[in-house]
C-alpha cells in the first residue's frame, strides 16, 4: 500500500490501506498474529540527526524456521505505503488470498513480517511528542531501520521475499540496491524506480503547503489539528488514489458521487495528524534509485496498474528499467471497473498469479530470465 495514503486501494483516508478507493472490507477472520516492538539504540539518520531510541513496531504471522545451519530461511517482509501500517495487510482482499493453507504465503510455511515503518503506525513518529523536531527521515533511513530491525531484533540474515506496495514498492527497489544479497526475491508494486518529480511531487508538495498555510498549524505546535489544512491535503490524497472506471460504475449520479467524496474526505481527516502527514509525504524527497538499478540481481517482479494516477501508464520508464535489471519482469494490470487505481496493489486477486510465479522462479538453483510476465 503509497498507503494510508499510498497503500491505497480500499480507502481514501490514511487508513491502513491507503488513499482513494472504496472503503476496505472489515476482516472476516482473525489471523493468529503476534505484535512486538524492536528498539534500535542510537539510530543515526542520513542527515546526521540521531535518536537515542527508535521504536519499530511489528506484526507477524507464522513462525521462523531454521535450516541445518541454524539460520532463519522462511521470512517474508511486506512493506506498506505512505500513511499505512503493517496491519493493513490483514484485510481480507489481501490476507484471505495469500496466508491460508496452500496459498502463496501460507503461514504454516512462511514467517510473515509486517513492520510499521518510521513515522507510521505504532513506530516512532513526530506525533509521539517531538513534532517538527523529529528527525527528517527519508527512504534510506526507513530501509536502514528495517534492516536493523530484522538483523538485530529478529536475528534474520536473509529474507525469502520482500514485497512492497506504493512507498513499500520504492523501499523494495532501495533494498535491492543497498542490500543486493539480503532477499531471494523482490516484488515491488505501484511505483516507479525514478525520482519523485513532475506531477507526483507537485501534488505531494501542494498537500504539504495546504497544511502549513493553515494558521492553526502554528509551525507544528498546534493544540488541535489544523482542520482546514488537513482538508486541503486529504482532497488531494483522494484524487491521487482515485479509480475512474470503478467510481463511475459505483457512483453514476452527481448526488452519489458528491456524497461519497465528502464522506470519504471527512472520515479521512479524522485519522490524520498534520505533522505526521507532512513527514510521510516529504520522506520521498530524495528517492531516486535509477542510476543503481543494475545492482539488483535477484528475481524481481514489478507490477503497476493502468488506472494509477500516481504512476501513469504512459511514462516510458518500465522498458528502460528492464534493460537495467536483467532479472526483472514487469506487468501493467489493465484498467477495468474492478481495479482500484493506485490501490489495486492491495487486492491480491489481480496479481496473485504473478506472486506464485516469482516464488517459483526464485527458488534455489533456478536461473532467472529477463522479460515481461
């Protein structure tokens, strides 16, 4: 899932699944989860700022398995989008398709790790108290925190798979370049491996500006949330996460469309913290893996959606990116009245077969092939 913002698929608000689409279905079953915090001591951010303690919150399913050498060999990490958290991946459109017996990420076989990333969920974030004095984290910091959490907190030296949606998609590309041997496979969904520029940066910047222009924001020292600024930002998040055909089919009249948009924005605002949102949107400011894509050497399946406003289908990026990544495959999910715009990444039915294929071709001793799906 970007997700509360950009984990989008099921919602509009910074809900655990993201920006835009229809409200996410409530879980229909209770998965046997475990939650814990990993505290990283003296965490140093890329710009030189430090925190004596950085809290990383985790939700896990399944159990670790150790090979004959005593190493954990069945860990899968799933990374959420902007504004989301690890629990978004317990929703039925994702979990019920993947975690059950015989399914691709069967929790009897795999240990599923769902982090809340820096600035999100129950992990350390500006709204804990530091507000705008919180270190200005970026994607490299977030990946470093994930790495330290796995190694220092969970004793994991290798992952079977890194699966990421939206912001997590971008993190997967950073992982592939920064730690090229750490995972056996990568599955980034709903992003581009290029600098956040053009319209993608513009709407983010406008959302930040809308919050900071609200007098109630008070430089981040507000007593109550700056509602006018948050409404401005949430309006943009709603549009960024839109799914045109899906909306047209389900809200075919002026009255229905207006009522739905107003309701989703109003409910979304209630879930937002202004400072957290500013940090979340700005953390992509120096993301740009393009020049180092050749460092990615494990099987990778990258999937975008044709109705994704944030990652337009007519950008000429995938063809050139594939030439730089000989182990990568790319697929563009066609737009239909069932797809959910940017949030299609949280609906496993659209790409479940691609995940199965990736797991097969990344098994030990298989030689990956280059090309499209």
